[in-house]
């Protein structure tokens, strides 16, 4: 399963990758520091799962999700954040 980790914090990306490897098999990881990098990686790779933070520079997670879900509707998306002051877009 090709999994894209999107977070501007390296420690967060490393931690999520470690947990995935610890509790499940078959994960291959790509990493992006922001939504723009993530979209570029998705254009070049067949991504199955995206795990994304909300607060990031350049393109935040919500803007990234709006674009990515329209372009790549078959991927599955997981959103996480340490912040509570955002509103998730409605994804159909």
C-alpha cells in the first residue's frame, strides 16, 4: 500500500510511519512537507492512503484535501491535527 504522509514536521512523519510499520504490514511511504509537495507526489505515484496534517506552510491540509479528493477520489484520506480551530470541508 503506497501511503503518503503529509506534515511539515519530520518527527510527526517519522512517528506515524513507525506506528504503521509496528502494527501493520505492507506500507510503502512517500513523504511531503506541505500540500503542494503532496499533490506533486500524487501526480507521479498511485497513492492508496494519505495521512495529512492540517496546519502546514505553502498549502495547508484543508486546501490540499479540496484539490486532492477531486483529482484522486479513489485514495483514502486521514486527517489529523493538534489544533481544534478549523472546519473540515464536506467531502462527498
